């Protein structure tokens, strides 16, 4: 009986007991990735340029001078100040032209002075002749008043003398006006010829001054490649050079920048104040800090190419003696880190 009662109690307890279902816990959220691991670098290539630079050209001179001989050229890489001598050209022909023009100018100056004095003398002589003719006319008119007391023949003679004197005065008056105009015209021609020689003299002197090239700003000299002796290279003393060609460039090495092309997918990285690192291809171990300056507002593409890009300028924040214009460089743009919680 006791065993039966124990079995019934055990069955009761088993029926009243509820099985507890197993609980599956949700996975813990992933830890946020470090911001520097999410940073995306943009790499572009460009060319180093100077912020302040100036090209010095072979001078453009007046006259029939197709080529000029270089007599002096400053060495490549020389540091200069504003106003320092850069190059000189042979000025022998220009000096001969200036000397000849000055001689002709002085000669025409003497001719003008001589012509002016001659005109004054001629004018005074004509004025004296006119006064004499006017005096003869006055005398003839005075003789006409004696007509009543003179014979008929003398009266007719006096009338004839008066008529001749009147015509002579009128002729001299007209002739003097024509002579004055002709003398003034001849003097003007000589004065114009004198002024023409003055212009030629000043032009020759201007050509001589242009043959001496000076630095327009302080900086470093970089010689340009020009066509010489059927090849491209730096100019040398004694070369025959043609006007209008670039001779040297002067740039300020303390302020340099990199001009590069940025593709449309990467233009979002160009925000004000973004930092970048410049690596020179010629000096792989050299890294320079830079910051974004500005970019073109509109993308452009090459002829027949569907790929468009923006032109961007990065200012190099640190100077270095290795920085020279036209060096190729790679720029690593580091976009600004987005704030915590912002969508990546």
C-alpha cells in the first residue's frame, strides 16, 4: 500500500512539472570599426608648378632682324633678385642703326634751322619789295593830282605809271602769300623728315635696351628648351636665336603647387581644408604635406574621350630644394574623417 501511494505521488509531481523551453540569445552587436580603418585614400597624379613665375622671351625688336646672337646667359638654377641681369644679345647692328639715325636726325635739324632762317630772310626781302611798290604807287597817285597843270602827254604818262604801280602791288601781295605758303610747306617737310629720323633713332635705342634682359621678379632661373642647331636644348652663348621663343623661366621656389586631374568618382573628396601628401616621382623617399586650394567648377574631357575629370590645385605647405617646376608628382588625398554615427 505504501508503495502504491508513493507511485501515485511521483506521477502527480511529474504531471505538474512544466518543461522550461531553451532560450537562444541574440548575437551581440559587432564592435564599431575604427574610423581610421574606414578612411579611403584617393591617389591622383599631377605636375609641380610655381605659384609665382614668369617666362622671359627672346625680345621682339623692330626692323628686319630675323635672328639675334646670344652673348651672355645666366647659369641654370641660379638664384636672382628683381632687376638682375639674365641675358644679353649682340647689339652691334642696332648700335650702327642708332648712330646712323642720330646722324640723319642732326643733319635734318641743321637743315630745318637753315630753312627757317632762309624763310625769314626771304619774307623780309619780299616785304621790303612790297613796301617799295606801295611807295611807288603812292608817288604815282601823287603825280596824278598834278594833272590839271600838266600837259596831256605827261598826264597820260602819270596815269600809266599809277596803273602799273597798282598792278605791281597787287602782284607782289599775291606772290608773297604764295611764297609764304610754299616756304612753310618746305619747312614742314624738313620737320617731318627730322621727326621721322627721331622716331627711327628712338626705335633703335629701344631695340638696344630690349637686347638686355633682366629678372622681373626674385626667384630661381630655369632654362627653357628651344630649337637650336636642328635640335631641342638649352640655349648657349653664340647661338643664333629667333625672337619670340621662351629663353628662361624665373619662379619663386618658396611657394609651389601641384596641378592635377581628378576623376568624377573621386571629386567628392575635394572639400575645403582637405589634407594631402605629395610624393615626387623623381624622389620616391620625399613626402611633402599639402592642402586643397581650388578646383575647376566644370569637368572636361579630352577630344573623343567620354571620361571627364576636374582640374584641382593643391598648395604644398612645406618648401624643399628638390621642388622644381614640371616635376611629376603623385598626390594622396585623405578625406576628412566623418563624425561618429554618420553613415559610412
